[in-house]
C-alpha cells in the first residue's frame, strides 16, 4: 500500500479505494507470475476490495470474481471496477467443473456464522467445497484464506502460535477449518497443486472487525466481554495485499503464513482508549483468561515488514468513523467466543 495514508476516512468510497490500493511489492509480485486470477467466494467481506486491488496491481491480467451474488448491486460494482463476474454455487461440482481454469486462484469461500445447529452445512462448505476446488484447479496456483482458529489457544505471555504448531482447536467450526486446510494439503502433496495457506487473524475495515465491535459497544454503553481479552488485528488492505502476494509463494507442500498485526491487543485497553475518545466509561464483563487465539507473525514480518497502517492509526480511524455515524455491516466478529460455537 502507498505509505501516504490519510488522517481520516470519511466515506465508503474513500474506504474502498484505500482498502484496494496495492503496494509496489504486490505490483512486482503479480508481474512475476503468469496468467489471470480467479477469486472464488468474491462476495464476502474482503472479496470485493481484494479483487479490485488485484486489478489495480495488474491491470493487464483478467480478474474473475466468482460467487452466488446474493447481495444486490455487488456484481455491478465489481464490473464497474473492470472485474469479470461469474455466478456459481461452489457446492455444485458440475458448476465448478464449468469454470474457466486460470493460472491463479484465490479461495475465499467458507462458512462460520450460523454453524451452530447446522454443522453439516459448515463441514460441506469448509471441507467438501475445498476438495471440489482443489481437484478442479489442481494445475493452478491457489492462495487459500484460512484462519487463526485452526490453532489451539496459546499463552498470552508468549509470542503466539507459530505456523508449525500442531492444529488442535476447540469446536466444530474451527475443526472444519482444519479440514479445509487438509483438503488443499492433500491435493498439493499427492497431486502437485501449488498452494499457500493464509491463516488470517481479524482483518480491520471501518465497517466491521474487532475494533468496530469494541468501539460500538463502548459508544452504546453495552458491556465489552473480556474473557477472550487478547487478539491480533491487521488493516484489511494489508491483509489483501499480502494474501495476493502469496500466490507467488504457493508451493507443494503448501506455503503456510500467519497473517495479522504483530501487537498483542488487549481488548480491555482498547475499550478504555475508545472510552477516552467518546467521553464514556466502558462497561466490562468477564475476566481475562491466560490463553487466547493469538499468532506469531515473525515470518510475515520477515517477508513483508511491518504493516503499512499501524494499530494506533486503525484505532483513530475507527473512532472517527463511529463518531461520524459511519456505516456498519452489522456482522459482529464474535471475538469473545471461546468454545468454537458460532
């Protein structure tokens, strides 16, 4: 991302422009690999700006966004950014078989919220769909969005979970995410698919994310749950950028990367900072536990350096966005959940 970052984000147009602004490193990275880019599951929270970033970084490449497109106006927005759109239900093997085979694929599909009570669909989306896709695109480079939830909780006094930590998470949702990784790993090790697995922890967009959730609770006087009181966060623009760069690192066996900010964020301290900004005293529930879903981002820092937007700027942007009545996607992260039930 361009290091010239604003002091405030006032509109959704400004936000989406900034979220999709590619770094010079991404431009060089996409130039180094051949072929066009397909983004599977482009309709999620991060997909549209990632697709736009890919097109801005590599205007000579075709960028194809694939989704069911249930959100009104999304297809037209993407087309306005010169992104091709294809409607497809990724659970439909025949439909996936009919997709164009591009040299590069970003896999963003998955299911989290609503998993409790409909676990079978969660496993179908998070395990069966990856198997379908990995088989169909076995000749492509595939950057796979995964999650830090594949790890067990680790001690907050340490550096966080490293990429080589055995995967042993709580709850069916998190275990289905392990299943997603295992499907891509299988097709990589057995059939030679080139894969990168991106274990993302809490991307930040002014309209959603941990910072948005905490700020919203403080502003409305609702209690902030601190039992799961520590996390890592990263600007979504940086997450988009690094995930796209991982296409060039896709390999067999898969390249694995934790993706988040290097700081251990205290939810309590975060709420207090927003309270100072809003002139309100935060209300807390629970008590901090000694373990949390946190990650060691040393490998990321060695490859990509410190994120382009530091944590204090993210907090400031979020506070101003909330005070200005900025839009919310009304999609809580449920960062406070510890049993894996979503």
